């Protein structure tokens, strides 16, 4: 799977030759996590269109994909990412995405906005796990 991700990113293998439909959900997550960091928006769009990541019904595949979306600022998938964040209330299915938004350098405020809208459906432990992340970004440590 990792080799497929790298080969595809280099233009060596088209998406229709990747045996994605045959893979287990865990293998699909591994493929998503193995995507090279330097993919263009066009490449991410091609992957999303080919494999339907933004519309997946599998929560594990969705969190892997939407974490990549957040980290890479792949804005064409922000609407389904926001829907994902409202669909699940478990920490392991949403926290990574919020971390990606905060750490990408431009979307901390978006993360706070989405959290304010979606967190009413979250488990209390999920809220407790994510709030410090969003507050820390609001109040960065001062240089001494």
C-alpha cells in the first residue's frame, strides 16, 4: 500500500490500476497515511474522486483522510470534513482532525468555529480532550 501511494504520487501508476477496492479498511488507512507530504491540490482531488474518501461511510478511513485534509489544507474537502466532525463524538475519530487544523498554521479559528458548532454532540471526554488544544492555540505561550 505504501509503495502504491508513492508510485501513484510519482505518476508511475494511475489510480485505476491501484487495487483499492480489494483492500481491507486497515490497508486503505495505511495507504492514506503513506501519501507523500508534497502532493498538490490536484493530486488530492484526483484521489478523492477516484476513491471517494470524502464520502466514505467507514469512520476509520474518514478520520485518516480528513486528518490529511486538515494538515494539507485541502479546502475542497472542508465541507465533508466538517460533516465528519459532526457525525462522530468519540475522541479517536475527531481529535486528530482538529489537531491538523490547528497545526496547519492557518485554520485554528476554523477549528474553534467547527468545535463550537459540533461539540454539543460529543462525549464529555472528547470535549475535555479537544478544548485544551483549541485554547492553547488561542493563548500561545509568551516568549520570555
